C-alpha cells in the first residue's frame, strides 16, 4: 500500500515523458478550488503529464461572488472553456472529486470527443436514466438511496455546523469547519485542514437548475470511458454509497484506495496520483 508521502520522481509511473505527455484536468468539489490538487498535480507533472487544475466559477481564486454564477453551466464554464480550447484531435483525462463529478459529467456530455476518460474520485457520478441530480439527492436529502439496480441503507448525512441558504440565488451551502474536520479531512494532515480554513468558500449544488435539464445522454456522456476511484474511509460519501453509484452507472473499471478519507488528494496523494497516471497512460 502506498503511503501519502514520497519522492515525486519515483512515486508516479513516468511513461508519459517517453510516449508523449497526457493532458489531465483535475476538477475540485464543493467549497474548494484548484488549490486542493497541489500535491497530486506536482506528482503528475513530475512524471511528465500536462496538468491543469482550474478554479470553477466563484471558487478558489476566482473572484466572482456566487450570486454572479446563477446556473450550473456558469459554474462549470472554466472547465468547459478549457476543453473547448483543446486543439482538434487532442483529448484530456478529466478527474472529478466529490461534486466535481457533476462538472466532469457535463463536460463529457458537451465535448465527448475531447474526453479520453472521465475519472470519478469518491464523486457523484450521474447515470443516463434519471434526472441529473438524482445521485446528489440520494445522499444529501434521503437516508435510503434507491438506485436502479441496488438499494443501500445509509444513515442521514449529518451536516453538523455547515450552513445552507435555500433562498439565495443560487441556493448556497458552506461546509462548516467541524464538518470538514470530522467528515472530510479526518485522515488528512492537519496542515491541509488548516489550509482549507483559509481558502474554503460558499458554493451551491445547483439542484433545481440541473433538474430542469434532460438526463445525460447515452450517445454522448454514456459513450465516454469512466473510471471510479473508491475511497474506503470516506465518512461523507460512504463506501457503500460509492459502490451503489457504480452499480447504477456502467464504468470501465473500479479502483480502490484503502486508506483514503474524502480528501484523497491530501490523505493519500501518492496513491491517488499513481492511479490517475495509470488511467492516463491507459486511456489517453
């Protein structure tokens, strides 16, 4: 089992340098920004990959307030623009963490020809049957998710000190410091949790906006190769829920990280980078 520390030059397979660098785009989750990928991005770049970790709108260093980002497409626009700018014939491996899986799905729906693979790291991964936010609502608003092919009993998600404002446009969520510490960062180094407290921002799940859209299509999003990375120590997206997500949406393969909490990029950065490099070398 790989540890969370290591020499970047030795930690990640270096095939990219010899065979042509793979392009990897790392997509953050709710309340975070491209900053949360700094360890994994460093490891992948040391192995020769071309890595981009954009701030989605009103996230990270993007200065816009959330009220200026009313729709999910607006929120995801930096990722969509990055894919649109790729030269003809070039494809990228997209990696979505947590709510970032929804942005990856939208990007795959919009530009399937530009996506070599979509990787979901303990992330929401929508199917092509239900409305787009079905998978989100199963975890955030219910205690018994009901997927097409599997029923999983889960305890309700305890939001602890997180704050929501359903009257804001779009509705907001701010992940509280104790929620982050106990549910998301419980195995991550304390300095990474401290970093999160300086950089975390209010965000939205855009549920109502996304429900207005038709399900993602089999011909576009459904045709993109998908890889799911199960983080077995995640206390928010429990392992049983992650596996229920996989059972509801076909994937090319499932990978596991035994010691990862929700923030696998902090708790197990070397092992996560190894998986992502291997996926890039396999599918790109």
